[in-house]
């Protein structure tokens, strides 16, 4: 009876263990998920029960055969021994059948839980390749404020996850190939000696200019340009950069194909152009800047930076004549550009209209007839005020220069005909007198009184 009791204890332990696993599972995963798993386990448990019965039956037969001693002393003794052994094994087999099904369910449950847990861990471990985003290495300060961003570093991530279930090998996630960029990118670490928003002394500015002149790495070029541009916002450094020969060093990067480098170059030159003496140095490159601004992508950051630089360079009358050949391009950009491009282009053209000496060249250039649409009420205050100022200045200059009497000189596609002869402009301006904005109303009345 000792072996029978031992088998009963083993079966009872299996039942208790399986019950405990079931309770833990119910508390952890919830009722809905439990029902799905147990429905799947019903079929596997039936198959496992058959396997357990076969296995136990085989063990019983082996044990019976082993227990039947081949001694021919007495047949009765052998039959008693055989009957006793078979009774014990049958008892064990009956008890094991009830516990075997639960044991099979517990094992199946453990396998499912293990697979789901390893699958979740595997998902969390995967990191996709980073591409297309501009990131700055940790060894450099993060550009901010007026400077803008810095060049990207190509970075990718590999993540390996251990296979779940029975496989023990390591699996590596597939690497997605990033498309090659048009511009060369920084591949190594470089500790720039200054932060981009540091206010540098003259020796420090000389060091940054030396770095910019010697390097061909676009990342280092951008950080150096942002640093110089931020320092050029201060008048004492505007003189220092010019005296150190910094204007040609910066301006040589106008020729680069990288639009971000060109943008940072224009920003640095824009801050330097506030100084009148610096404008004398920058005028050498103004036509190159104008050409690049007209042919680069419409409404891009490079175009906006170029327009700002041209606007600063035309605040005075000294260098306006250098850009007179681009008047038709400016008016085309005024019509085609977005809201911000329109406003910046208007500011540039208004600088020319404030110089009476540029009036003849300005009004004789060809302009798109759709330009008249800028006088509609749908535009916001800033655009309406700028276009009204532009019309007012041109109208005043035509009168002061006596160009009204020489109207035959101008073609029907000229700005003179659109603003003065067609009469459409005046009708549009009078329609703006009923505008909801009081400031626009006042400006319209001021223009109408000068007609």
C-alpha cells in the first residue's frame, strides 16, 4: 500500500499545482483572454490525455513484466505476485489519468504564457533605423535661438531579441537600408571649442574663422556659421569679423550645393550687413545671392534667408542699381510665393520704390497681370498695407519724375500700365475703403487723396 499512497500523493500534488497556476493566470491575464486560451487548450489536453494514457499503459506493462519473476517454484506464488503488481499499477494508472490532463493543461498554459511574454519583450526591444531627421551629436551643443539647427548624423539601431519557446538561438532584426543623402554628412565626433550662443572675443572669432576656412565637413561648417552669425548680431563683433577678413571666408560658402549651408551663410551675412562698412564688402556677392535666391526652391528657407539679406542690402540707395536686372523676377515671386514670401518680397520692392532714381527702371519692367489680385479684401492687413505702400510710393515717384507725360515709353505689360493706365488698380483700392480693418481704411483714404 506504500506505493499506492505515494502515487496518490504525486497525483494530488499535480492537481494542487495546476490549480495554483490557473489562479495566477486568472489574476494576471483576465477572464476574456483566459477563455480563449482554455478553448484552445481543450483540444491539446485531449491529445495529451491520450498520450499520457499510452505512456502510463506502457509503463504498467513494462513494470508488470519486470515484476513477474521467471521462477518456476510455484505457480500460485507467481499468480499472486502478478495479480498484486497489476492491481497496484491499475490504481496508479487511474489516479494518473485524472492528474495527467491537468498536468498537460498546466504545461500548455505555461508554454502559451512564455510565448506571449517573449513576444512582447521582442516587440519592445526592436528599434527602427532613424533616417531623415536632423540630429546633433552629444559632443556638440544643440543649436537654438537665432542659429537654427545643425547637420544630421546618420544613425541606425540594431536590436537582437532571444527566440521564444524551445529555440535558444539569437535572432537579429533586419536592417532597413536608408537612402543615401544628397549632401555629405558628418561621420565622426568633433568637439567644437565654443557654444553657438557664446559671445566670443576677437581671438576666439579668429579661431572659428580658421576652422571654417580649413574644414570641408558640412556639420562643422554649419556650427561655425551659426556661431559667427550669432556673434554678428552685436555691433562690436560686426567690426571684428570684418577686420579679421571674415566676410570672404563666410561668403565663399554661397557656392556650396548644400541648401542648409547656404541658408546659414545668408543668415550670417544678413547680420553683418547691418553695418555700413560690411555692406561695402558684401556688395561683391550681392548678384550671386540674388541669382541663387531666384532659382532655388520656391518658399524654401534658403529663399527667405536670401530675400532678407537683399532687403538689408537695399535699405540704402548705394547698391540698389546692382539688382535692377532682377525686377521682373521680384514681381513674379511676389505673385507666386506664399504669405511669408510675399511679405518679404514686398519689403524688398518697397526699398526700391523709396528711391526716385530707380522709378523708371521699376515701372518699365514686365509684371504679371495677376498682381492686381493682391488688392482684394481677402488678404490680411500686413499684405494689404504693404501693397498699398508700394502703390503709393510708385504713384508719388511717377509724379515727381514726370513720367506721366512719357507713357508711350511703357508697354501694356509694364508696371506703369498696370498701376497707372489700366484704371483697374484704382477701382480695387476704392473697393478697399469698406474694409473692416480701420488701419487699412486709413491707408486707403491716404492713397486715394493722392490720386
